[in-house]
């Protein structure tokens, strides 16, 4: 097991459970297109990947309509959905320990940076992070590899052997691989073991406590 000095965290499904806010926002957007979803669990697949990709993949939207749907999604998410989430048990304790140990801890999320900062401030977690890196509202930086690269460059991190990415979906693992850093796939979010194994996660953590063991 290696020792890591820089730890990148995905947000949705890794630090917080955003299920209520995201599915409510997606359902709101779909309704504007005349689509009703009976079971909100069908919308869990929207948690993690870029939103426009999910509208295209799961509901067959054209790229233009997918971008419109994202704008409508934010009509609900911005004032309300952003706060319809909770922090996973054990995460704050982990962040507090990493911060006390002198680790460089960074959020790396495909969620708009503005919303990510709001959430971290709302739950009092911002103080544990060196930087909160996310996507701009125009979606020009949304792939996880691009987010990781942006986060590391912004924080002046050049030694990739000291970096690990923590996330709950294959996008986090694949993004880490593209940049050349290790990854920890977590099972308490919205991805499963098979997804992480297929993507090639360096480690798989069942709990926040396990994450701490892998970081060293």
C-alpha cells in the first residue's frame, strides 16, 4: 500500500448522498418535456455522470434538448435541490483526520463549482479542503479527467505518485487513470463493486474508515 499526500474527493455519492435533490431536479426537468417517472430510483443513474450525457443516454434526448434540460434542472436545483442531501456517516471524521495529518485534500466534482462550494459551506466542510474544483456553468470542463487535471494544476501538484482519487462511480476511476493517478472506489455511494473492478480501481472501500486505511 502506498502513502498519499494529496487526496481528491468526488462530491455526489462520495461526500454527500444527493439522491433526493438530484432526482427531484431531474424529475422537474423531465416533466417540462412531458415525461413522468413513477419510481425515482430510476433516476439514480443521473448521480455522478455529466447531466447532459444522462439525458441523452437514458431518455434519448438530442444534444440540444439535453442542454435545455440541464438549464431547466437548475431551475429547481439552484434554490432547493442543492440542499436536499446529507453527509455520509464517517466522512467528516475522515476529512478532519486527513486535514490534521497535513494532507492536501481537494474536491474534484463534475458538479458546477458554484454548487459544490455552496454545499461544502452549508455543511461546514469547506475548512477541510485546500480547494474545491468543479465544472463551470457553461459545461466547458465537465469530464472527470479534466476536473482532476484542473484541480491538480490549480493546487500546484506535480508529483502524481502522491495523489489518489476517491469516488463512487466508474467515471472517477477512469478519470484518475487518464491523468495517471491511483483511485479508491467507494461502495457506500451509487456505484458497486463490479463497476469499480471493471473500471480498474486501485482499491475498493466499503466505508469511509476503509478510505483512511488505504490513504496511509
